[in-house]
C-alpha cells in the first residue's frame, strides 16, 4: 500500500476514534472517511483492533522523534513536554484517552505496541547519556520514563488537573536530583 494512502487510513482511524470513541469506530467509517474500499483495509488489517494498533504506532499524527538537546536533563525535560502535549493538546489528547479507555475494556486491542515503540525510540536518550557519562551504569531507563510519563498521565488524564508551566523541569528534577535534602 502506498505510504500516503496508509497515512490517510491511519488519520481517518484516529480521527474517528477521537470523535466517536472505540465502540463507534468502524472499518466502514474509516473506509468512507479515507476514501478507500473496506476490503482494502481488511486486506492489510484483519480487524478493528489490528487497524487501531497499527495507527497508534505508525500514524504521522502521533509521530515522535526523541529529543537531542545535548544533555540528559534537557532531553528528559523535552520528552516530558512532548508527553504533556500528547495528553493535553487535541486531537492527540482525545486519541490517547480514547485508546486507553478502549484498552481497558478490550484486551484484544494491543496498545502495548504503542508503548513499546515509544520506549524503543526513547532508549537512545539514555544511550547518549551513558556515553556522555551522565548516568550510572545500572540506571533503568524504563523506570525513569515510567516515573516521568506516569506523572503526566496521572496529572493530566486521571486527575484532570492543569499541567502548569515548569512541570517538566520540576518532574525531571525530582527524578534526577531526588526530593530530600542532601546531607
């Protein structure tokens, strides 16, 4: 399938997810909005969960390149700012919340691929930091990402609270520097 057409299908999938939710997302609706025949969609993705899982990972709308500011602190702050934008700026915020809600009720919708893809890209932040001597060798990159991204998810999605300016810097500082006084 031509990459442009594939992106149109993914874009239609995510637009309908954000607008209508997972329950009302249909292959027929995606076909109509993207201007392709539904058999074309079924040829590439055998089901609605397979299509949505692919769209979450491969859609240009959710594309992301890991930041490279030259420092671990700068990279992590930029990463947190990216997560904040993902979870607070429509349409990505609507997509993320709808996908999470769908994943809770529909285990066949494998959103783990989305998170695995993101983490695979984020891993290079930590590889560069290790090469610069900014990390102790046994640092668990996934734990760091979970702490930072989890803070944004809890604040923005689960609590529905405003993510105020400076949040990224404070969150990264708490993770990298700790929160207790040094003796």
